[in-house]
C-alpha cells in the first residue's frame, strides 16, 4: 500500500493519475485494505503448498487439491490482465503472486517482483525467470537469485509508512499519559502485532517485575489479552506499576511510541524489520515459528549476525529474555552501537526506490 501511495504522488507531481487493480484472495487482508483505500479489487483462485522436510508429506490430499486450483487461477488472472492492460504488474510474493505473475508473462506485460524477506519466497523463486525487474529488500538476497536473473535485480528495501519516521517522544508521553515513567531509565516497547502474541505476552509477563526494575515498559498486547495482563499488573508494587503502560492496540500514537522506545521486543516480520532499521532501533526479536518458510527466524538471524538485533530462537523463557535484553538496558553505549548497526540496514527511501523500478519497467 505504501508503494502505491508513493507511485500516486510521483505521478501526480507530473500531472498524471494512477489506475490500479489489486489482485488478491477473498479471505486475505488485501480484501479489506484495497477497498478502504479506494482501490479496485478482484480475486483469483490460489493453491497453497504446505511444505515439509519429508518429500512424501508434500504429496498430501490438501496439497494436491490446492495445486489443482492453480491452472484455474492462472486462467482467471490472464483474463483480468488482458482486460485491464496494465503498463506493469507488481507481484510481492505469496500464493496469489504465481497466477498474476504468469498472467503477466502470458499477456506480454512487464513484471516487477518485490521480495520483502531476507530469503526468497517460493512464489518469487518460481517467477524470477519471468520478471523484467526484481526488487529485493537486502543485499544478502542477491546471491540467492539464479545467476541468470541477477542482472535484473536491484536492492530497494521494503517500503515503510512515511509517518513512522515523524514521531516525537514527548508526544507519546502526553498522548498516553506516561507521567509515571522514570526518565532516567530506558523505555522498552513490546509488541506482538495488532492482535498481540500469546508467546510474547507470557514471556514478558513472567519477566515483568525484573524488567520494570530496569526500564519503563509500553506493552501492546492485543485487545483480547488486556484483561488478563491487567489483573497480573495489579499485583505489582506501586513503584513498578507506574512504569508499566498496557494497551490492547497502539494506533496513531505508534510513531511517537517508537520514537520514545530505546529497545523494542517484537516479532521479526519483514515490515517490522523495515520500520525498526529505518529508525535505527535496537531490537530483541522473538520470531513467529509458524511463519512461511520460517522467514521470521531468517530475518531475525540476519540482523543478529550484523550486530543489529538479538534473535531469540527456539524455546523462549523469561530467563532467556532477561539474558537478551538485560545487557542492552544496562549499557547505553551498547544500545547506541546496536542502533547504528540497525540504521545501517535501514532504507527509509525504499518506497521511492521501488517506484523507480516500477516506472523503469513500465517505460521499457
């Protein structure tokens, strides 16, 4: 969505308008996002491959059934692309990218792939040979491309919402009423995404007294988890409870909360990495184990190897969280060094870089 807005602004500056058709799935997030943004939306049939280390398990009834839907999806997408006649097709990975990408090739339309993760997703690997240009999020993704298509690749990073870069710490204090926070201590922002994460919530809950002895904490736990955590927080000593802010959801205040945060504890999805590195935020990542292709673990490990984050892989406990975050809270110099390494991986101009690639492909 950020890339579309950036492309709209670029074209508007030249007195041109953008006509967009979003191809997705009926039950995906895009089915709600696109109409809300006034973007035409249509669906195609898709097939999901349930991967397994055991090749025999790949030939499951569910995989066979879903893969049988792929030809139908390609036929549907081909008609959509032929009727819409786009100047360029942008595919960002996932199951729906395959029929849309193949349709672009069949209809002789330029195809731009955008890979959001550190590793290449299955859909983009399959479509790479058909792409006019391939935009990747990281330099480390380039060697993973087939040598024959590396000449078409460019590092753009992942587009982030511009407002994320405009936060002010004091605005977070005022908006959330964080007047019990101790300004002498670092501030930790905990988030498991919009719906929260039971795993992160439980680990932070178990480490909370220790954590509040060393930091202020803003904890975005998901709307369904507020009551249970609030009951737990009620037992905290007053000198600690004033440094704990619990919220089901953080909305417009998010840029200001991120500006205030000295350390972030979160999942390690592609969007999260893009925002935190653009801001140069030290992070402790607890990857979602069920992410496709274990991509969150690879994302987290990539930044940890660069000294830009700490990755907690496997079983995560309150003890392992204390071991990971403790040195960062105790040592401002260490936090600063990690912040610099994080910022070195950030690409706040990713949306404009991707727009350059799209326009280049569209113009031939």
